[in-house]
């Protein structure tokens, strides 16, 4: 995933990225670079989960916005759940940031129980090493 500071509505973007030597880019977005920069400057652990909702061309619309938002939230929460068993400082700080952001529902997930949005088990997509012995 590439990140920049502007919305890209140019179908030629993929050819230009490839010409720049970035052959494995499959998505372009505009928030992660800022999040990474601020988090790095402040020494805060960070990660970004994004859902793709258009093709970076002039015909984009919001048809897939809700689906993409739900999918990226599911990945983020699955990762946080897998990391929650660990006792390191980074995990505690990330969990505290999510709680401080006001995310709340019976399951701890935004949109829980919304039958219009699909639910997926993404745990298998997050291959993390086993918990350290002192975390169990």
C-alpha cells in the first residue's frame, strides 16, 4: 500500500508507480503517511487497517464505503484481540488508545449486530508468533 497527501483520481497512477520501481503496490490511500509520521515523531506504536473502496479513477463512488470500513475495522479488531494476550507495553498502549477513542458496543466492535455488513473470521489472515511463555 502506498500513502500520499492527495486524493488520486488518475487511472494512470499504477503505470507511474511501476515506472518508479514500485511494482508491488496494490492500493493507494492518503491517511496512513500522516498517521505514521506523527506516531513516529511522538514515539507511539501504530498500525493502519484500510479497506479498498474504489479504483483511483474518476468513476469512483461510495457504493463500497460501508463494506470497506467494516472490513478494515474487523482486521484491526482481530489483530488487537490476538495482541491482547501479550503483556508488552506496546500492546497495552494500543489497547488504551482504542478504548480512549470511545469504541464501544456489546462486542467491542463498531457496527456489531449490523446484519447488512458481512462478518468474516480474519484470525487466520494474521499469522502472529505464539505468545511468549510469561504472557499465558
